[in-house]
C-alpha cells in the first residue's frame, strides 16, 4: 500500500506529499525533492519546514498545528527555497483523509507554485498605488464608477471638498446627499441615459461642500472599454466652474443693464426726435386754428380767409403725419435679410445663449422639437428676438413660484394650417383672461417694472413675416405663447 501511494504521488504534476495524523511528514514526491534539492534522509532529519522562508516559517508552523488540532483542511501561502537557494511563492493546501470510523489516517497535501501570480499582483498593486498617487495629486474631482454608475473610488480632492470618506461616497444615497435637489432631478434622467448609451457625456450640477455651501461643477463622463468593446468602468472628472458661473451671471446682469439703458436711451431719443420734428407743424396748426376762429368770430365773418386758414391747417396736419411716418420708417429696419431658416435650429441657438440666465432663475427647460420641419423664409435675427422675448417673459412669470417646478416647455412643430409653429408654455402666474387682447399692445405690461415693449415688437415682427402670434391661459398654472409663420416654398 505504501509503495502504491508513493507511486501515485510521484505521478502528480506538482509538489505533493502525505503526512501522519500528528502532522509529521510521511511521503514527499519526486518533484518535491527535485525542487528543494533535499534527500529523503535530510528531510527525515530536519523536517520539511527547513525549506520554508525564515520570515514565513513560524506563521506556517502555527497554522499547520492548528489544522492538525482541528482536523480542518488547510490553505496557506508561503515562500519555499529552491535547490539553487532562490525562494518562490507557493500555495500550500492540505486535506485530511479519514478511515471508515471518521478518524484521520493521514494528510494529503500539494504545493502549487504561484510566484508568477504574486509578481503580477504586486505589479498591479504597484501600478494601482502609482495611479492613486497621480489621481490624488490632480486638483480636480475624480471618480471611478462601475458599469452601473456606482462609485468605486474617488480621489483626495473629492473627500476634502465634501468632508466624506470613501465608504460614505460608496453608499447608494451619496448623490442624493451632495447634489442640489433641483439639479439632481434635472440630471438624473440624462445621466442614466448616458450610462446606458456608453458614449462620453457631461452634466452641470451644484455639489454640496463640507462648509455647507453649493458650488457649480461641470461633470464629464468617459467610459473605459475592454478588448471586446464592453464598458469596464467609467472615469469621471468634475471641474469647479463656480467662478465661471458667477462671471457669466455678472456678464448677463451687465448686458441686461446695458440693454435697459439702451432701450431707455432709444426711447428718449425717439421722443426728442418726435417732439422736435412735429413741433413746427403742430404750432402751425394751433396758429391757423386760432386765426380761423378770429375770422369766423368777427362782426363780418371773413369766410374766404377762414377757408384758406383751414386749408393751411390741413396742410400742417398732413405734414405732421408725414413726419411721424418718416420717423417710423427710420426706426424700423428697412433692409431685412430674408433667408431660408430652420426654426428648430434657430431656437436651439437661442437656448444655448439663454440657458445660463434661465438656470439662474431656477427654470427647468423641457425642449420638444420636431425631428424634421420645413424651412421658413424670414429674418433670422428678428425671429430669434421673438423667441428670446417669449422665453424671458415665461421665466419671469415663474420667479414667484415655489410650490411646483418652474418648468418651461418649448416646442417646434408643423401645425394643421401647414405653418411652422413655436410654442412656449410656462407654469407661472398666468394672466387675466380679460387682458388677452391687450398683451400685445404697446406699453401694456403685467410686470411691476415692465415697459410693455417686448410683446408689441414681437407681434410686429411676426406680422411682417405674414404670421400670427397669440397667448392662451393653461388649464393648470401658467400661460402659453405661440407664433406660427408660413412654411417656405418647397425646394425643387
């Protein structure tokens, strides 16, 4: 039986051995002796622990004694000396062999060379340590996510800014706790869609710092693909853009102030021009009217003189009318750039310009654009000015709203009359239905500090494009403003 067991373990492809129930070596296979360079006599004299690295020997001895005492299988890693004196890592495993009564009759064990695996693990750990050092020195928030978007790792900059630990940011509710509630709702769907699609994408959101203040961050997502093109993980960089946002807001405020000054200045200049130009004919009208009255009030009425004076009055009145018509022509743009326009594209350009201002006002944009639309013929700048006016009015109408989201829906579509329509629907304070006809009149406004010019100018622009503009109250909160203009001629 002993000879047969020796032949069996010699045939095993690796270092194999048996031990007695008390743990003393019984048989060592030929591969074991070839690797260690020891003889059977040397092993019998000094025991097999002679080949265990001195730093590992006590640990292995303690572990082996615990296995013998408990009768439980063993599995431990240690370095073993080769015949040339070099040490290599082995995985040492032992299982008890029991007789029919359940008692251990001997131990069966193997030593598997894992040196290459250990070197690979050490290289990987070294690479990961180096990567971690590099990432932690980058002055930008870095996140590593798994394929589902859960946090696996963040760099030191994230933890220093948020005051949280790695374990904190790995929790499921981490994003709920640090992202501003308004922004979390806004970016949740785009983020989920981006993770599903697997292409790079970005979001903007406010993140809570350990000082209790929110700051704006531009968050860029980049997938790492494996050899098969599948996403292995996501790398995310979040850039602090708070100062840029503040600068943009200050710029927008300055632009708004300059625009207001420009409007006031234009109105002042126009008023002065009208007063100057029509002052002379009005003076003539008054003088002629007084003269006519005197002629008719005399004892012998001068009818012929009064008739001539009335003619001069009519002449001066016509002259005043011509002056006003002339000033209107000067005030309007006489040379218009009527070109083919894609209203969806023009609207998207406006949204790009207005987005930061709308976000500052807490507005949530919900664009719904038609996939394809016929072009219209018109002045691109003027039509975009109409869209700007409608967006601005809608956002302003929701400034006092705190009970529901300040959603602003903007759509482009082809209406049943074969006209291209742009619709802006807000959830603001709305307007009195009795004022619906007045909204587009000059100098009529529902704003405390409004001038009543924007919608009037918008109506003029749309009507000059042979279109129509209107407003309706929503069934719920807010109002809907829309304009529609004819489609351009079909291309041949």
